[in-house]
């Protein structure tokens, strides 16, 4: 019995000592972030779909008839300038026409040489020589026209004239086509646009030239910067929204992509902290700053909020970081330990 009491007394003493030690050196583990001076903007948001810029779509074809032998692309595929799109075999009739033009030029050249020889022996007139000259010129022009059509090549490849995206391919391998038939439709992806629908009362804040951040609805990591090019002067009767046309460069967002557009309207340079650093209670907004290893509560007045940062309008302790994680458990003047995010 005495041994049990002694053991209990020892355990109680050890617990009391441990508690006393913890109370003397209690601290909270937190993550912090530095204050930042940055440009913040009030943003107006809307949704729309990426479409090609007017005149950015091109139908590609051959000036001669033929048959498709190979396809190198499919709809939706991105291609670079000079990339092979498809391969064709020239139509036999086109090959025959080139061969006939080539033979005609050879014959006309021989006839001219013969007439010159006869003229030197006074067996032909000058007008006959000039007629042979004209015949050779006509034959060479006909051959040049066949060459320009590509009739001399039995096989040929259609190449992309610019960086773009394949919209459609009209034929499959083995299909024949007429001269000038549209084979591949390409859209120039260096210049695209989006028509965003904006609430009428918010559209009054928007003007031509304002910067726009476009983000894919389904892939938020796909983001590009654009610029307002046009603000519609009326409400769309179907959507009851005002259409804002935004133009942008780049191929992160392909035609047909559903996007959210954030338009930067009013803005200014301000002292800012991460949004998660600002807490609120009955007394209003406040932050914790770490000064000499302790958390100091400071009531703040907030302003613009943009891209995860929020403006703090009153003066904070310079070079003292704000607590961004673990701040809900803090009390004023509590000791803290900073961890690496």
C-alpha cells in the first residue's frame, strides 16, 4: 500500500513539473508572409467562349485536282507554320496536261531552231521565224501555268501557312477532290477573342484598353492576359447582359474554351497582405504580426481585394511578417514559432 502511494505521488509530481514547464515555454507553430507593396484592382467578372478573331480562319486548298494519300493532322490539333497537313497524288488528267504542255514547249523550241536554220539558207521567211518565236513563247507560258498549278509533281504536300489550330479536315485518305476544293480549315491562334457577358450596372465601369485576366473554367491553371477592345452599347436581348469583346494573344486557350474574365477597373498601389492573414470578430478586422518571436494583434481597416491579396490601409510594423496559418489559435502577445510553408 505504501509503495502504491509512493508511486502515485511520484507520478503526480512529474505531471505537475511537466505542466509547469509547458506553461512557462508555451508557443504556437505558425506560417507567415511578408508585407507587400503592390498594385491592387477592383475587378468585374463575366463568362464567355474563346472564338477566332474576325478574318483569322483560313480554308486551305490546292489549285489542282488530286487524291488524298495521307493525313498528318486531325481536328483540334495545334500546328506550327510549315507543318505538313496532308499529302496528295496529282490527278492523272493534271499530270497528262503538264506532260502535253512540256512536249509542246520542246516541239516549239525545235521548230524555232529549224526555222532559223532555213532562214539562214534563205529557205524560210522572216515572218515564219517570228511565227515560230510566238509559238515557243505561247508553249512556254502554258508550261509555266501548269507548273504554277503543281501539275508537274506527282505527289505534293499541303503545309500550314501559320501557327494555328486545325478546325476541320474535309477528306479522308483515298478521297478525290476537284481543283480549289477546301481541304483543311485552320484558325490563326496568335489572335483570338472572347465575348464576355457583364451585368449592365457593372459594364459602366469598363472602358476600351482595360486589362483582362482570362481563365479556363475547367482548367484554372490555363490563364492568359488580354485587353478590352469593345464595349457594346446595348443589352443583349437573350442574355440580358452587356457584351464586352476581349482580344488576346497566345495558344493557352483554344477556340471553344469556356472562360471566366476578370477585368481590372479601379486600382492603385497599396500595402497588402494575404487574404488568409485577415481575421474578423465583433471588433472588426485584425491581423497578427510576429515581432521578436511573439504575436501582436493589430486592428486593421481593409480596402481592395485582388488575386488573394487584400489592402491594409493603416500602418503596420515595418518588416514584421503577418501570420497566415495558425492565426485562429493565437492570442495577443503569445510566443510563436515560424515554420516554412
